[in-house]
C-alpha cells in the first residue's frame, strides 16, 4: 500500500507557526512520525488503514472526509509541529 499523509503542506503551514519559507522535505519525516505514533494509535489500525486507502484511491468522502478534515488534520499538524 502507498503511504498517504492525512494533511497537506498548505494546511500544516496555515495552522502552525511554520512559515511558507520552510521546505516541505524537512517536515515530511515529522509528519510521518506523528501520523503513525499519535493518529494511528488514536484511531485504531483498521480505521487508520481505511482512511489511508481512501486517500490513496481518491475516494475519501462522507463521514471519513469530515473526520479527516475537521479533526485529524488539525491534530496531526500540531503533533508534527510539537
């Protein structure tokens, strides 16, 4: 399975003190660690893998889209920034 981040670079920079001048390549390792360590633990592996598969397939919709956009993305941004 491909690895998909639950948050975009733009969202990360909009919701934290990270500026537009920071290269995303420096941020990716921290996003991946935060996503696996905190988000997967909170959601459980089954839900985590379902959302990740939907993102990769481009079919994220409904309650899963709401969960990802309204809750997971902000949480992930702040854990990665932390």
